[in-house]
């Protein structure tokens, strides 16, 4: 459109492939990014980075579905191949802030997370557990 592509497919020198929308020759809008490693992201882009809602499929069987900002996960649900599930906040891609980890064995860690580690139970959990 007007000399600029709006949709298309890019194949990169490292073997990665992007198939989706563009704006000013950058990934922008909805697209699917196929990593040569087998990982895949399906979702929104803004100025060439993940931004908005999307799903990331990891080669180890884990899946993250949620919100991205400036290329990082900020909130969502990560389902692990072993059956565990984390729902909550992230900072720079790591579990950080409020969140809940539901373990396959029935255990649950709910409260504050820092640098991918559970640090303390929420006030509500302290009262009733």
C-alpha cells in the first residue's frame, strides 16, 4: 500500500521466520514468529517488539499466554509441561509482583514473587492458612 508492505513474510539469516503485519517496514500488528529452535510466538507487535496480547510456545512444552510490553511478559498464565501453572505478574520476563503458582501435586504458592522466586504469602493467605 503506497509503496509499503502491510503484510508479508520475512526469513532471517539465522533461520527465524516472521509472517504477519508490518508498518514502516517493522513488525507491527498481528504476526507469528517462528524461531529456528522450534519456539513460536503468536500475537501483537509494536515497532518490531512483542507488545500486547500473545502466546509463546516453548520447545520444552511450556506455554505463556498473556500481555507483553516492550518485548517482555508483564502479566499472564504460564503452563509448564510438568502440569504446574503460574498466573500473575512479571517484570523483565521473570515472575515478579503478585502471582499464584498452582502445583500439579495440589500445593499452591500465592503472594509476592521476586526474581522468579516466591518470597511471601499474601495477607489473605496468612489469615486463612
